[in-house]
C-alpha cells in the first residue's frame, strides 16, 4: 500500500464533527482510515483492466497526496460509500418510475435509490395532475429521509407548455419550505421565448393559449417572492446531448446535469484555490498542475463508474452505456482573493474561463487515452462525437487553449473513440467544499462569517494583510470586525477601507446580478453540462430585475438558472395547515 499522508488538515474538531454527523466517517474510522478506504477502492478496481501492482501503488500515492493537499475533493457519495459493500458512488440518477402508480408502489420504486445515497429528478410532463403527483412524491421523500444516511432531495420539472403550468409555478409560493424535499424548475423552450419576444399568445399542449409574457411574469413574480421556480433551457440541453437518440429525461436535484432514465453521473471536484504557485512576480495560477490533476481525476471517476455499475439498483448496462463523469470546481472565490482579483473583474472571469477550458480539454484527452486501453463508451457509434465540429465546438470561444488543440482532440476521438460521454459539470459542491474548507463552486462567499457569526479564519488572514498595508489602527480594526460580525460583510461606510479592498471581499448579495451571470457564462462556454447557479440578490431587488435576469440568462446561453432574493422567505405568510395527503 502507498504511504498514507497524515491528513492533519482534516483533523480539526468542526471537520471531524461534520464527517461524523453526515456518517462519512464510520464508527471505527479516523480520517486517515477514511481516505485509505476510499482511495484503495477507487484504484484497486483497476484489476479488471490488468493494471500492474506497481502502477496501482503509484496511482494511490498520487491520489492520496492530492487529497491530503485538498486539491481533489471527492463528491460526498464517494467519501461515504467507496470501499463499503454494495454501495453506489453516484450522486444522482433519474429513477425509472411510473408516476401514475399508487403512493406505496412509487415509494417502493424510489426507496432503493435513495437508500444508496442518490438524489433524483422527476419529469412530471406525463401526468395530468402534476401538483398532486408532486405532493405525493414529496411525502415519499419526507417518509424515507429518517431511514437513510443522506437527506432525501429531488427535483421536479414541468415543461412550459403543460396545461397545469400556472398552478405548478405557484405551487410553493406560500408553502412551508421546511416540509419540502423538492426543488422545482420549469422547462423553457425556444418557442416560448420567441412568443415572449414577439408578444404573442403561446399554445399549451392541450391547444389552449395564454399570453407568453404573462406566463413569464408569473414565473418571475413567484421567484421574486420565494426563490422558486428555476429555469431549465431545454433546447440548449437537447442540442448538446451527446447521444440524441436517448433523450435526457430531466435534470438532477441541483440541475447541473440532465440524464436519461436509469443513468447516473460520478462527481468530484478540483479545489482551484490550492492550485497556485509563487513566482518572482508573485502568486499565479498553476495551469500545469491543473492539467495533471484533471487527468488523474478523470481516470479515477471512470473507475468509479465500474463500482457504481456493479452496485446499481437497476440495469447496470444503462450506466455503462454512457459512462458519464463530471469534474467540477470549488474554491473560485478564495482563489480570486488569494490572487488579488475582485470577483467582479474581467480578469477573474477570464481566469475562470481558462481554468474551465483547461479542465474540459484535459479531461477529454485523458478520456481518449482511457478509450484506447479500455474501449470507448458503448454508444459511441451512435453519438455526436462522430459529427465534425462536436468535440471541437469549444474552440469558438477565445481561451488559453489554442484552436489546434481542440481540432487535434476531435481527430483523436474520431480515430480512437472516447471513454465518457461527458466529463464536466458544475454542481453546488456544498458538503464537499465545506469538508475541504473553501468557497463553494464558482459562487462568491455568502458571508464573511462562519455559522458561529465570526469571520472565517482564511478571510481574516487576508484581511489582516490589507489592513496592515493601510496602517489601520487597533480601534479601527476592532470596529471593522464588530461590523463584519454583525453584518457578514464590509459595509460601504467604512471610509478607511479602500474601494479595491471592499471589492476583494464582496459577498454574493453585494455582487450585482449581471456580474454573477457573466461569471457563469464564462464557465458555461467550456462546460459539457449545466451549472448549479443561484443568482443571490439583495432584498430590495425588484420583480422587474428578476425578469431581466431570466432573459439575460437565455441571452448568455446558460442551460439553467435560479434566483434567490435575500430574506424573501421571511416575508411570506405560511398557511397554518401545510399537511399533504398521500
């Protein structure tokens, strides 16, 4: 076995407590045991590919070191389940289920997937009464949550042309969110958006017509009021579905990937805040290190598919047919702070765009190498990868990756195939980011404070550097800390704090929605799947602004978007009776 690092950075009390609470650490495990279990399982599966013992030992050492340095952050299902008997490593799936069945039959179908730690999306288009069906599904998740290790959550999506669409949009407007295990999204089509643009009536599936603009305003007003529903842009997802003959049924609970029935995806993350090097000119991002770790993680996630397919609830062939993996990122906001780049700056957007372009092409180059040794994904000959321009479509956008490298990738795929249908997506990285103690995904920090109301140590150390430079007095420092502890951000009326410093420490509700969208667009251009992105807005944001956010999201060619206005849930009047019939 490879030498196990100490993993001292994971041994603080809050992290240990979190790992215990979420049952990631077993009763008789310590942190070193945890990573040894996970890494051993992910590497030893290569026995089926006849990998030599010496190569496996080298791979384990590389992976353990990347985890110890917090460069690779595994998805929580991998940490929870790898190395344990009969466990899937997949985060999400689309459960093959007949939504017209009775309550107990649906519960019986759903439970085995959630028992294995997965979430699921549900497409409600096929049912006549999506409202009642969703209430039943929600009650099922409420009932099974105490019986499983991971909180049960789901996504319910309804297309914009369903006859009950208005009722669905308004469903959660005055509900008690604590009694809901589902997010809801609306499937938006180009036809609907064209109807909005042309200010004409929109035809629903039953032939009835409704004002498209009125329908959009209903969505925006409800999102303004309670943060839901989100939007999923269906045509864009369908256009980039690598195997178009197998339709993507719906999106997973955080909407970062669309899957077909029975399909799963293996998620893990690169903590980009740790991929920094010091040169004579100062700190800079280490792109060669990013390439190495991207290729390592691609190989490991392909291994994870073998474990998940072995332990699949349903037909394992569905999983192997596409072999979908997804490398995401976390620590973007922390990276920008370390490099002295305001989140709202064009330089930060360009850096993140180049990071995502590098992850995309390196993961696919590695996937081609894996295809040479392990064969391409079984549906390769039915895929768009055989169509000129599909694999190299990302070359249209300017980035650090030259056009010739994208074209070379496409030629390699045509010659040798590719192991995985997709390799990149951007989930929210909630628990995984907390475990490695960094900002989630591409989001700004929600607050400068931790959940105890004190400034986060990492941010405090950066703040000290800046106030030393401007020679802030002790009384002024204490005053600033009191204000941050109270508010969670640096207030604009702190006169001795420069605008540049304030911009470096902006929290999400201080970042204008257009800056958030531009950052999201910068990475969407080089991302196979979607981005689990919530545009966090200040309390005073108007419905008209949210209306514009949704329109701009489409204009910037995003695949999905959610908006949340600060404190909006506190403004609602909750009905006294929020019980559901099953």
